């Protein structure tokens, strides 16, 4: 249901994924177990304090990290490594990862783990996306998923329109923090860059039509 909801939301702004890969598949197909087995065979993992650790300090990173907690739950690193292996197995020449900035400290561990398992990590390109802050009437809208206080992409599209949302997200480099000014986005004047572009497009079309 959630995947269907995500696909529907993305469809409202013209984004379509050919395939979604469900993380649960990694467990069903024993991909997680296979990764753990390979790390053990290479003597790259060890148990400490009831948890399983990856010897990242031997792989060029600053310190070892937990890949399976004492509760038997994996950390982000383990399924991420397993998922990337499926991409290599599917024969991709280029793997582009788009992460939020909160994953900035995790992906080097994933890359180190993959390299230790003899995968060509030069095929992986990592893009780090900064967070988006919603601003309305000059005030920052404070959001918290824990408090169920947030603005969804659907709500942004409903408030500002598909074209405006698409343009606002694309007009800034992903490495730059973005303030999404909702009040500006809803304005139908040349203060709004999207409105101005649409007006210019309409004028150009009119000129071309007259020329024909």
C-alpha cells in the first residue's frame, strides 16, 4: 500500500520508476545471510558486546562499525551493502545513489564493505541531497515526523501546483540547502519565477503563431 502511495505521489509531478526494490526481498532471498557469510570468510567481522562488527578500520575507514545490533537487527550498512551487490549482479555499468545529508556518514562504510568483497566501487556515484526547509509568510515551518507535524509532497503540489513544485526543486543544486518559500510559490505574479517563465513561454508561442 505504501509503495502504491509513493508511486502515485511521484506520478503527480511526472516521475515514474520502472522498478521498486523492496528491502524485504534481501531477507527473503538470503542476500543478507550471504553478505554476513562472505565477511566472516574474509575475517572482516567479529562479535563484541553481543553485536556483530565490521572491521572498517582495516578497510581504510576511521573505526569499526556495528552491522548487526545486539537485538539481532541489522544497521543501515548491512542491507545497503547487500542491495548494492544485487545491482552489480544485475550488470549495471553505473550506479547512482541519491542520499539525504543524514546518510553522509554511512555511505563510505558501504563503499568500503563492497570494495572488501571485490566489487568495483568506481562504478558508484553518490549524490548527497541537502534538506528542504518550508517557509511560509517569512516563518520557517517546523516539522517533526515523531510529532506527526510535517508537510507532504502531495500537500505542496495541492498548494502550489505541479509545475511550481518541480521548478523550485530543480532551480537549486542538490548540495545547497533549500528554503521552499510556499508564499512565493503560490503567487501569480512575476515575483514567482515559474509564473514569469510560463508568461514568457505563452508570449513566445503567441509570437511564433503570428509568424506562421
